[in-house]
C-alpha cells in the first residue's frame, strides 16, 4: 500500500468542513475528480511511516507530537484526515492537519 502525506489547508477549527475532493459519489478511478490537497510532503509504505515522518519534522522544529488520530472522510474516498496535536517548547499546544491518501482498492 502506498500512502501519500499532504499538508491540509489551515482552518480556524480542528475539523475540515469539506472533503478535499470535489465529488464523493464513488466514481470509478478514471472518473474521479482531481485531488486538491495541498503540498505533497512524501510517499510512504504505511500510515505509521507517514506519522513517524510528521513526528521527525516536529522534533527538528523543537516540537513534540503528543497525540495523533486518523479518520476517514467517508466510505467513498481513499482520503483520510490525520489530526496531530503538537506541543511546543513553552508547553503550549496546537493542532496540525494532514491528508493521507492511500491507493487501497485500486
């Protein structure tokens, strides 16, 4: 399985209001609309490797990941939302959002 990690657009909420793809009606792959996800950060062999990459990037910026969750957008897409809670050196925390796009089912 291939997992691509993308940055999610910044929002004022910890939830993303809309799916990052324009149609979620379950089209065949050749009919699926173009993904508008953001910046590609890398491709990985598993979700765990993608999360580890986020943790390494945080450590380089003197931040630590204290929590992470992965949740699907819906049953019709191969896009998942990775929500990461990051703690800064001053003990303040904030949330970062990423998209995980898998090739499962194709």
